[in-house]
C-alpha cells in the first residue's frame, strides 16, 4: 500500500472506495500490522518493565457521569511520571480512563477516538453509547496477546446516553469482557480502596459538584493505601484529571476547579484523616 502511494503520488484505491464504517475493520484488511495487538514481541524472560497507570474512578449523578484519574505512573517500585494524564474524551458524549500499560493504553485510546470519528463520518450519525462500549470491548480483546505477556490495558468507559438521558459506566476485564456498573466503578491497582470509598460516599441524588468531590475523595483513599496511586499534590500543584459528561457533552474541569476540590478534601482530612464518615444507619 505504501509503495503504490509513493510511485503514483495518489492514495490507493482502498482509501477511496466506500466500505465498512469501522476503521478497525479497514485497518485489519489493509494494514493489519498497524494494529497494536498484531505487533510481534520478542521473547523475554520475566516481566517487562513498562510504565503503568492507575487509578481510575467514575460516579454517576442525575443527568450525567464523572470520570477521574490520578496522575501517577509507576515502573516497578519507581515513580515513572507524576503528571501523566489518564482521562481522555472519546467523542462528544463519552470518555475513557486508562489503567495498565501506559504507552499501549494511550495508543488504544487514540485508535478508539479515530474509530468513533470514522463511524460518524461514514454513517452520518454517532454510534450509540452501547455500541461504543462494544467497540472498545473488541479492541481490548485484540490486545489479549500482549496482555498475556504482562502488557495489559484495562480502561474504564463512561458516557452520557442521549437515548436514555442518563450517565452510564462500563468496566472491562483483560479479555475484553464488558460489564455495566451501577452508580460507580473503579479500575487499577488502587481500585479496591477507591471502590470501598465510593460505596460509602455515593448517593443517587448527588449534584455534579458533589459527584466530583466524591471521586476525588475516592482517589485520595486509594492513594492512602496504594503506593502506585498518586493523591492530589498540593505542593507541586498536580491534581487529578476530572471530567464531567452531561447532555451538554464532555467537559474537563479546569485546574482551578479541581484545585478547589482537592484543597477542600485536604482540609477535611486534617480534621478527619480517614475521610468523611458514612452514617451507620
């Protein structure tokens, strides 16, 4: 395909012929070697040391959903990066948070964004939220070979369902198995602690601002017990990435907005180090 382009100066016929609305299918047919899961890896002994990103949390509220991620990437017992971003818009009404092998995860997100954009251009309409979740499931399954070699990618997908008029959250396993979560979800090495926090703090009647505070509280709890998760860093002014998705679309909270939430959480922890207490009954 590349040789034909260079010799004639024109795009190959495959690029100009109407076909599938799936960019993944097009790539599989015409350039399968470009798919992340199809790239051969050299045999290695032991685990591959690559930066990993954790933790991602999400919570729904009436009229939308919040998705947030900490900023730390680790490589073994080392901090590889303190300000990595793990939450990305997938399209106008959905977002992806990544956990697992950072490099592959970012590449998967870019391919997913292109997949959704390609579908919309070909079909003239956006894919349903359910369809987007299924497409992402297929892409994760395509990475199974690398996952078996320790390079897993585990995303959390959240979006606003324009048909239902509500926010929804989907989690995945390493094989691409998809599960819709009710109310809240967490993935990554600190997910056990974050989920416990969300379980106590999440309510069905949260406001958008309260939902954003809840996910930051959950990340704070995760960082408290998981060394691979970074909490809000007030000294370096590094705060979690927090995104809100409603009927108005995707919106990433500004650094000042997240800083205000992080400071309020931090100030509360000075009085109650373990965080807010849920009522017994």
